[in-house]
């Protein structure tokens, strides 16, 4: 379920955040699904519980999960109002950078467009 790379430059807490977000976005974790408790996940990953707590707090701040006192932590339903506008701006800038890199590599605008369309199709985001 979760994969940590102890050799990565990313901190463990960032890797946990990224892993949970990827599982949610891929549909592996569905809305309202209960996540492992901080203690359970820290045992599974052999990580300090404070690290997991920090990751869960960040995921909650970003609107991916929510906590119900006494019941646990659950996957949030997508809420467009909670979308982290700063993060979307960062992703947009990264996409611009990658598009420029593709152009520099010799790909045409049509080829780049086709590439994005194929990626969306593979994810089931496009029907045709």
C-alpha cells in the first residue's frame, strides 16, 4: 500500500503525504474510506508516530482527509473550495516547465497535445 524510499531526498512525512494523495487520486482509497490509525501506520511503516501525525495533519490541511474524534481518519470527498490554490499554481508552473522541455527536445505542439490527451485517456479521463 505505502512505499517509502529511505534513500530519497524527500522526508518520510512528505513521502507519506504523497503516497496517500496518489492512492486517493488513483481511486485505490475511496471517499469516506477509513485510513489506518497513526499508531497502526507507524507500526506498518516502522516510522515514528509523530511523523505519521504530521503527514495526516498536512493531508487534512490540504483537504484530502478528515478526522472524526474517537472514530478515526477518513478520505474526504473532493471539495473544490478546499483545493490548495498555491499547490495548483505550483503544478501549473511545473507543467509549463515540462512543456518547454518537451518543445526543446523537438516535439511539436501537436505531439505534446496528443501526449497529454493520451495520458488523460489512459487514466479514464477522456472517452474518445
